[in-house]
């Protein structure tokens, strides 16, 4: 267990014990030396006004201890205390539960309880568990500050993968009329397979039921979700450690899915500084104060090198068709999108019922409203930003799943001359209008500003920012609240 795997709000796998029988109490009395009659002598129990014998308090405490040691080795438990709330009668069926309520400097505080089948809480407790890797605990023992974040040069615990692989999905085939002649180089009678998505996947041991499907944004590819520019683990590994299968998509006409059926002109155009501004790292050449981005020229070099071009015109319908084919292949899953991929996600969910939920980071394109309810374009320093209309039946597919839209920091509430910041002001405003319409039609869409959760300094890429573990916690809390983990 590591800080990447644990998060505030995380619930331990519950432990449901066998019914407590008279034999159970007799064996515990012999093992513990606690032979008080109230636990083993029904007549003595009735003499005290009880209907029957009751379980030993230390037996119940032992059940709760087993909940902890089923989760972590005993040596990681730093403290454990309980309070007895009610008596546990013989024949009761106790269920032990635990939830992380705080994580500080690698130490997790848990709330514990035991509940009987009729919902009676008989015991409440608290434990502190050490989540730090061995080297960090040694540093703490020496008085040094432990390293809590996995960065370049720090080895994380091993990942155990049950399956991994890759495949192409969706797409179309162009066919040139004529007859193929192997002695000539021309397209006559030949085919072109293109406009598919390329998917890499990993399945951890004991995977959770719903995989995560990650789709990137504009000028990006699957690298978005992998190792961060400063060398830390990205969302792919963070959620693999939390036992989610991951499917990383290169969308049609991008990255490893670059074979397009439409032409495109690729003209090298210097624009790194434009993206620095648009992605809200700062206003070139200055970083925003408190930005969650490492101020290191090598990090910035890696950041710019994950920008990649379209090999054909972006088409939300082409991309969402390939995404829907992916969901139809793998079954029910959770779609995690970014930026331009937000629009891809909405249209994918309208085409495949296998999308069980959407978590979208800073969606900024193709917000679909029911025909007749499309709002007017919103003016910004970079030009007007509009939405699209869709058939009401298609739109209603979005009202059947939970949707979370996360936005980072440095988004102004009032118009700004800066093109990068101002375009996110209007996109956030459109997202709020869209979520309101989804909810008016009976949906469950929530727009969440990370600063409102106490997470400050996030760029357009919260999932690869310096606080991406905390950002991941918020995503998993959302999934847990919707029963999807």
C-alpha cells in the first residue's frame, strides 16, 4: 500500500464474520483466559437481566484488528483504539468496516466500526496506518523528512500486471477502383485502412469491475496519461495501482492512429509559447505564482515534445465512432477525457450504452445541447465559442450516467486580454450552462473547480500536475460516491 493507492474517503474491503456461536465464545474464553460468566453462562447472563450471553469485547476488537491486517501487514499499524457502543449478543453476525479520513506525511487515519445485521453499531474505533515505503520510514527514524511523492530517480513499488496489449478499433476502409498490379506502384485496386483508434491496455491483478478508458485532448496523444513531464507517475500508473484496468487511446488521425482517410497539410509552425499560455502554465516567459508545474528547462522540454499534430482534420463523429466501437468491444467502462476529448466523450456516450460514467478534465469542445436549446456563442479574446445541437433522444443518453467536469486554476471570472486564460473562461461558462441543461432533463452532471476543493495552482493538465495524486483522489471519490469502484 502506498500514498498513490490510498486516498481520503477510501473504504476498506468489509469483513463479514461468521455468526458468533456459543462455541466461538467458549474457544475465545479458553484462548484469552477471559472466563467471565456473562460470556459463557446463560444463567449468569439472565441473572444480570440479559436474554443471553454476550460476546467478549476483546473478541470484537480482534475482528476489527483482522480487518486492518487483511489490508496491511501488522507492522504498519501505528495505533489502534476502540470504544464499545453496545453489547454484541450471541448469534450476532458482525460486519467490520473502515474508511480513510486523513492522510498526512504518509500516515493514514482510519475510522473503524462494527455493525450487526440489524444495523446496530456495537463498536467504533480509530487506527493510524503507515503507508510510507521502507526507505521513507528509515528517513523518518533518522529525523529526515520522508519523500512522499514518486518522482524521477525514486523507485515506486512494483506493479503487477495480469494482462497487457494493444489493438486498433473502429475505422473505415477506402477502396480504389481498378485492378491491383504487383508490377506497378499506383493505388489502382488497392485499399487503405484508416480512421481507427489505437488502444494500449493493462489489466492489474484483481482488477476492479469497470476499466478506465482515457482519451486525450487537442495536440496530444496517449502520452498525456503516462509519465509526467517531470518524471512522476501519471494517471495510467496511479489508477493501475488502485486496481483499475486502463485503456489509453490514440484517437483517429493522431499519434499511433495516424492513418487518415482525409488529407492534411503538416506545416511546421513555431507555437510552443502559445501552448504555454493556452495550457495555463503562465504567461510566457513567466510561470503563474503557485503553479503546480516544475520550473525546470528539462521539464518544459518534455512538455513541449508531447505535442503532436493531426494527420487529418479533426472530426468529432469519426473519433466518437471509433470510441464507441472500443466500448462495444470491452463492455461497460468509465470514460476519462481531457480538453478536446470532452466533446468526444459526450458523443461517445450518446452512441454506446457501455459508457457507465464520464470524468472530464477541462472539457472545451462540442458541448451538445438539445435542438432548440443551444445557447448563443460566448465572446472571448480568442473569438466566439459556441455549442452544438443534437436530437433530444441522443441527448437524453447523457442524462443516464453520472458526469463530473473538473477545471483547474487561473481561469478568470471576468474577460481577460490573455487569449489562453480567456478561452477557458468561456469554456467553463459553457460547461456550467450545459451541466444545468443535463440536470434539467433528469441527469447527474457536476462542474467542479479544483480550487473549491482546496487544490490550487492546477494548469490545463491537472492529472499530470505536481499534485496529481490529490487530483486522482478527487476522481476516485467521485467514482466511489457513484458506486463505480
